[in-house]
């Protein structure tokens, strides 16, 4: 696959990416809901980037107005990479993904489910809200391992393994979750335990 960190200013998605048609997915292939893909696109405000919108529509075959029931997870990740290159190329790769994840989280908390979760977190505490949010993530990405534990007040650890996807993207999601509780984050970082197994531990702490 192309090194996206080099010469990324003139990327033509038609020349860069190649995937099988989603209709050719085999049983057991990892897939996300069409709504999950649409949330990603909405968070990146494609309405203000018409050329980018049409590149997603024409090349990836995904129309946010009529999303499919399911969509290949690998292809979702490639859309995310294309959006990162197009919108956040001025930032380091991890920071670009973190910004994207944060926007996805903010977008989620503007919806009905997110508003309910936000209210729960503000009443019962960020720890409870984080656990509910991770449960939502595990439903959207129902494979691998998702574990979250409260080690002490105002401090949680989340571990994902075998899930896949950029570590920075998940960090941004978790940041948005904690901040939706109305608290101030003092620490948000991750440690890669095993790159081969996508085993990553996230630590979040707040006032």
C-alpha cells in the first residue's frame, strides 16, 4: 500500500485505493453499519467539501443519503484515511486521527442516543458514562476485546485488542466522551502493547 505520509498533497483516490465491491463480502467479514460510516462523514462536514463528498460517493460507492445496511470495515478505515489526508494533512498522522475521532464523538453526542448518554454521565459521573460509551463502541465494532476499568476516582483505563483501526481515532472518541460529562481532562494518552495484535491501552484522567 502507498505510504500516505509522502507526497500526499496530490492524491487521486481513483489511483490510490482499490477494494472489492461491498456486495462481494463473505460471511464473517468485518463490517460496520452504514450509519457508522455516515457519522464519520457528517463529523468531517462533507457538506462544506463538495469535491471530497463526490470522491467518496464516486469511488467508494457510499452515498450518505442512502447508506447500506452494512459496509466493509477495511473500506471504512480507508475512507477515514482518505479524509485524514484531505482534511488534516497539516497535523501529524496520530494528531489528525485524534481530531477526527474527537469530531465523531462530538457528532455522536449531538444525537438522541448521545444526549441520553451525556445526561447519564453528568448525573452518575464520567466513569459510568465512559463504560456506557465503550459498550456502544463494542456494539459498533463487535469483534476483538473491549475492556474498561475504573482504577480510582477520576481515572479509567480502556483496552482494545484485535479491533483494528488507528489508535489516535479511538483516543479522540474517548476524549469527546469524557468531556461530554462536563469535566476537564488532565490526561488522555495511549500505550501500544502489541502492534501485531492491535493491543492498545488508553488512560484518561480528569479533575
